[in-house]
């Protein structure tokens, strides 16, 4: 595919709905309709209870520990939009 026919979209300017629509269009273009359908089937039908599981593995964490974990995984050039509480 000719790279000149693609347009760049400022993803951080899209709403979640616009972003999802854009991502699905990309998947359909790259995978075709059957590939898109397979992807959606595999990734939309989750098993288990994520809320219950998350509560279980986070039950002993403080909000500061969670925020520090996020901070450690964030690229250093990404702006910080929150501040951990001071206790």
C-alpha cells in the first residue's frame, strides 16, 4: 500500500468512540472482514470476573502504591496529569 495515501490522526484528540471506530477501520483494512470478525470474537468475549479478580489482587495495595506502579511504567517523556496524595 502506498504510504502517501494514509493520513495521520492525532489519536490524543479523538474521543473514545472515535478512537474505537478508527481502530476498527484499521483492523478491517489490514485483516479484512473475516479477520476483523475473528479479532472481535476473541477480544470481546472475556471469561471470568475481572472486577472480582482485580479487587482480590489489589486488596492490600494503597492508592500511592498503585500510582507509583503506574509512574514506573510510564515513559519519562509523557506528561504527568496526577499527583499522589501526601500522607
